C-alpha cells in the first residue's frame, strides 16, 4: 500500500505481469509506477507459492524522486469473523514472544507493537503465521474503528514521524512470508446457495428515528427540494456550523428557513474554535441563532482540533476539555438536549470521549471508504457495525445513541486537508462524491446500514443529505452524474425510497428476521398497520440471490421491488413509485437481482 501525505491511496497500474506455474509451486511478478504530486515511485513485486501452502510476498519500491508519504509498504488484513477475541502469538523484533488476544472491544490505539511475526488460528486446528521483514518494526491496529471488517498489521510504526520522505534513488525493500500449520475441515459455503430468512417474534428494540444531514454549504440550496423532504418526513435535520469557515447568523438563518419549510427540527453541530474562551465563543453562536430565529432541538459541540487525526489526549493537545466545553454549551443553550461526541468516525470518539454524565446522548458518524474502496470492502463495512455499537455502548453509560449523518462517502477528512476530488466517478478511498451513492448499490447499502443500526437499538440514524454529494434528490453538480444529467425533470436517487420507507417506520415494534447469509442478503422487519408485518430484504452482492422465507404469516403478501427492472420509474416518478404498494404475490420464495430490494407487506 502506498499512501500520500494526506493518507490518500495510490493504485498504480500493473505492468510486465509474468506468471509461472508448475509442480514446485508458482511465481507471479509484476511492476508498477506512481506519478503523483508528492513524488514518483517505481515498484517491483513478486509472489511465490509453495505446495505446502506457504506464500512469500516481496516488494522493492525505488524512489525516482523524493517521495513524500505517510505509509509505503505491505499491509496484512486479519478478518474479524472467527478472529475477534481469539488468542494470537506475537513475536517481537527483539525475539521475545507475547501470548495475547485480538481485542473483542474495539481498541482506540494499537493492540500490538514492534512485531516481527504473528500467529493465530483461522479455523479450528489450522494456524497461520505471518512473518514480516523490513527496516522498521511492524504494528497492528483495529480497523473496526473506521468500520473496516479487519485488523491490520502494517509498516511502519506510527510513533515514527509522518509524513516522511523516501529519498530519490533509495529503495524500500520488504518481505512477508505466510506459513500454515495443522489441518482443518473447512466446508466453504456456496456463493449461489439459496438463502433462508426466518421470521420471528418481537425484538426488544423499536425502529430508529431517521434524520438527514445538511452539509454546511447546502442549507439554502436544499430549499429547492423542501417538498421532497416533507414527503420523506425525517425526524431531524443535522445542520453544521463552523465559525472557522466564516459561518454566522446568515448560515443559521438558512438552517431555520429549511426547518420551517420542511417542518423538521434541527440538530445543530457546533465547531468550537477554542481560540478565545469557549464560553464566549459558544455564547456568541447562541446569540446568532436567537437573532436568526433558530432554536435547535439538540446541539453537539466539538473542539475544532478534534476534527483532525490525533493519537494524543485532550490534555496533551492543550485544548479545553469536555467539561468546560459542555458546561459552556448548556449555559448558552439552556434546556436544549446536549449530545456528546464527534462529527467524524468512531475512531476519534474512541480516542477522546467525554464522560457520560456530561451529555444527554452520544453521537458520531461512519464512512465506508476510509481504506479500501472496492465494492466488496464497502459492503463488508456493514459487518463491523455490531462491534461499533457494542463499543459505543460501553462508553455511553446507558445514554441514548445517535449516529450520522453517514453515507458511503467521506463527509470530511480528519486525516488530510480535503477529501478526494472524484471528478472521474471512480471508486477511491476518501471519496466524498461516490458514484455508488446514486445507484442501486447505494440503496442496498443504506437499507443494510439502517437494519444493522436497528438491530443494535440505535435511537436516531441520520443519512445522506437532501441534495449534493450525499443527496437523496438529483441536482446538477460540478462533477458528472451519468444518465441523471440527461434528465430535464426533478428526480431522486434510489435510496430516497429506502429513507422514506424507514422514516415512516420510526418507533414501530421491530420484529425478528434472521438471514442465513447476512453478508449476501440482509433482512429487516417491523410492525405494519394495526397488526401486520413488513419485511425488507436487500441483496448486498453483484449476483442474483434466491431467498426462501420461513415462518411467514401467510404465503402471500403485497410485494414491492426496487431493482434494475424499475430503476427509471423509481428515480423519475418518485411519488407514483412510492404510492404503489405492490401486487399480491406468493412470497415464499423470491429472487433478488444484484443490489435489489424487496418489501413484503403482510396484512393482519
């Protein structure tokens, strides 16, 4: 992995691919080159496989100019499933051995340091050892902090300065060896095997309330789609306010106008500059809100310095602590519900978090493209949500839990100056504008995301935005939006219908619905009407899936779909599409096209 000084990830094209295979194993070699503003790098890589299952990976990275980087080297990903909480053995660079465990609860900082090798079971009776060679030691971090479904062993340690420079003419050489010991009987599940969704009784958690994010520059333009927001009927608009960006009374008045036009109250996120006494800074914002006619239903205040990556405590940073900031917020906004948390990833909350006695609810966001941005990795981030929820609960002392506004893309970049400028509609890390958001993929991801949050009893789940990079409604932007840009009428993206449907279900009894393969098809169910039941199914894969329902109230239900067959009507005629409740059909066995969604309404 090669990352720039802002943690941006480079993906060099493979050149000179050479593959040899024979009785003694195989060897794959290839080259690559990076030409970036931070420098130029040439890579030569080789992978060797042996009959005993061993693998060797070698790389030589030659700097063609001074290359400015935060990380240049191999990374090793260890899965969460079957590994979290399990024993492992660490060999240190000094030769000492440490018997320990992968963390069960998400660790804020690295669990393992100064590594030369790590051994752990990947299945009962089958152990794998990864041995790492390089100039500096290796260490491991818990990537669930960023919602990745992995632990990551990486080069080089974060205690060393970064960014650092690979000097022109020098070569970084690394080697990772993988050896396997023991034997295990592993039956791999068939990717096309039918999936069973079993319906059960009442779950302890109610369906969450649904909110919408309003980015700092989009409160006024969002008035263009006020009618669509009223139709969705979200429960809160999460508006952000940052004096460091010149925000004042005008921006707060725009939030108030949007709230009045939609009938939705405002949760106000306040960035506290901490340049002057925080009491003065927050009181000034409260006075501006009063003059603008805005009385938020809740506020969250965060010190500006905590918007950016840090491994240090608040005390070490020398900024005002949570006690001082939250006390000032309560004085400035008397009687207003006060949230405690961060405006970025769980990572930042996990590293610096307030005591539960200080706040009324806890809050943070997530992003699915911090590290790997391929389709599979993005969907796999849904698997980490239960771990995040358990870890937040441990910090929150029983207080309510709100999450978001979250989306596939990155709302803001805590690790660099800006997000990736994705004008080519690519799949990149650090994307703010991600093309999958506008597609069926985005709708499937959103349904899976809210379903996971509902399972964890999260009180409020805020999603996307009315318009823009995270929008529910189409609006012309600086970046191309293929197909949508050809339309001459108002349109929405597919996830609009998911958000609207889930907002309507807020507070209803959640009912059990368990999928036999939740990484392929996820299910969500809740009470419907007087005594009925609604079941949502979402295909999280690029392949068609067959689903069998067990314990249904009847074989027939009103079946609504959102997939490739009605994509156009869903986007271009949203009111008519939403009004169509579906035809009565036999739903004991269903097909779900790639990233397709089915909604099954069982009457009493």
